[in-house]
């Protein structure tokens, strides 16, 4: 059984999930697909304007912002999702606490980020100037707001709002970044990237302040952000689990092989990331729904959650990851046509990454499932085991083997992390390999009905 972490605080009026799991996962899919498409189009535009060097700079800018966001966020997004979903924290109180944390953590993270730039400006960040670094770190508080605050509508099953807020940042980046690249070259592109996240954060913050005034936002107990910190600190490593995908290898590769090679590798990683991105909505929806069921089953937060919905989510992740893995191969093959002739190695690197990425799509859903049960310590274990070993392997392998070595290490890391997540998920006697990993006839009928519904909508259009 997973180790359950007893959440503290008075429980609000817990309820069972009110919306269908499928509709929630679909809308979350749209949010992630829209975000990925916007950032992908931005990458293509910058590649066409500045070549592989420009693509590499934007890839490193993305990782610089995302890594500092994950680290500075301290697990607050996961904690907000869990506690608001379980009615342990009112949305109004969560918004206030999150905004205070965003300002404080953003300021600290920006200072640490600039310190990191000072240490690495002669190696991994040698292609960045001070203006670029200041632009990116100035955007950090806004990126944190974009990252954390949409967890509130997600936790309360307002999936349409969650989807719109999630795409706000990437769409703003797409609108601003290429325009400034045309005006100011590589420096303009990075500045535009930072401005895009500032605008996205402002949009999300404006929604949060308006929502905090509504009656629905008062439902649930009022707490300070400090009271959410215990669960969040353990769940923080669940966020760090995602750093496997946020690519510290890009900085190591840049230090040894330059920004151009990094740009090619980064585009390959982005394309293969489609595989786990299409399964990520299942993870996004499973965590708050598990917390909601837990609270309604046991106000003491020692839940006994029926497993069918979790098993269904994992089975869907298996099917979706397998289909997506096959679907990205043609995209990898035509990358030189879309991004430019410098990207001819994307197919080879992508085929190395695909097996691990496919398993990671399933593993992330499993991690979200037992985190939603309150077992943040298990998520902590996955992060503690996977990330440091991966980072050390990158340091050892990349200097001699370049992007090929980075791809091999990434694939093996994905496999190891997913295997550990599967062990922690399946050791619960309510789950089994057959019920969690083998698609059922009902699952296949669901896909057939979904396909018919989609064709019907296309026909009517």
C-alpha cells in the first residue's frame, strides 16, 4: 500500500467528482496540445529566422525558465491541486496564498537564476548576454503565476477555464517572440520570450483576482500558504520528477558542443515529448479527482479509494502512448523540411528516445494517481531516485558522446523512473498488471464511439 500522508486542516464540504473523467481529460488535452502547438510554432519561426542557433537559444531559454519555475515553485502547484480538490482549502485563500508565494519565491528564484548565469556564462550559458538573462529572470514571477494558479480551476473541475489559462502563456510567447526576433535578432528573440511569459502571467493573475471575489471562491476553509507547505514540500519532488523532461542535458550539451547541436537535439526532444504530453491530461485530471474522492470517503483523509478509475486512466495512457509513439515518427522524418536542413539528425535521435518516452507517459499517470491518494512520499521517492542519477549520467556521457549519448541516457532514465513508478503503483493490492495495463474491450469500444462522434462532428461541419 502507498504510504498515505495525513493532510492537516479542517475539511470543507467534500463531494464526489461532478464531471465525467473523459471530458476532463479531453479538455486538459486541448490545453496541453494548444500550449505545445504554440511553443512548437514559435520554435519553427525562430529556426526559420535565426537557424539552429536561434532554436538552441529559445530551447535553453525555455529550460532556464521552466527549471527555475519548478525549483522555485516548491511543489505549490501540486499542493494547491490536491488541497483545493479535496476541499481542504478555499479557492480564495489558495489564490491569496499562491500570489504571496509567487512574489516571494519568484524574487528568490530570479536572484538564484542570475547567480546561476554568473557561474555558467563562460560555459553552458556562453551564448546568453546579461540582457537576455535579466529578461528571463524578470519573467519568473509571472511564469510562476501561470504555472500555479490554473491548478485552482483544475481542482474544481472547471476544465474550460483551466485550458484557457494554460494556453495563455505559450500563445503570448508565439505572438511576441518571433516579432522581436525580426527586429532584434537572437537578443530580441530571448527578450520577446520573456515578455510573452510576463503577459501570460498577467492574464492568469487577473483571472485569479476576479475569481477570488466570487461566492464559489469562498467554499472551503481559510488557511495560509504555510499550512499547505508540508504536503507541497514532499510533492515538490513530484514536480522535480518532471525535470527529467525539462532537460538539464541541454545546458551540458551546449557547454561541450555549442548552441547549434543543442538546437537540433532540443527540437528532437520537443517532437518526442508529444508522446508523454498526450497522456499528461490523464495525470492532470487524476490527481485532483483522487483527492476529491478521498475527502468524500474519509474526512480524516485516510482514504480507501476505489481503483477502477485509476486503472482506467493508466490503461488509456498505455494505448495513447503507443499510438502517439508511432504518430511522431513521420514528424521526426520531415523535421529537416519544416525546421531547416540543419535538423537532419532528428529521426535518429528521436528513435533512440521513443521507447523511454512512451513508458514515461504511463509512469507519469501512475505518479499522479498515488500522489492524489495523499502518498506524496512515494512521489518524493521517484524524484529522489531518478533525477540525481540522470544528472550524473549526463555529466559522464555527454562530453564524449554528444547528443547521441544524451538521447541514450534520457531513454534509460525514462525507463527506470517509469519502472519505479509502476512498482509503487502496483504494490497496492487494489491494482494489478492486468487491470491497470491491459486495455479492456470496453476501452476499445470507448475509442470506437469517440471516433464515430468525431467523424459525425466533422461531417456536420
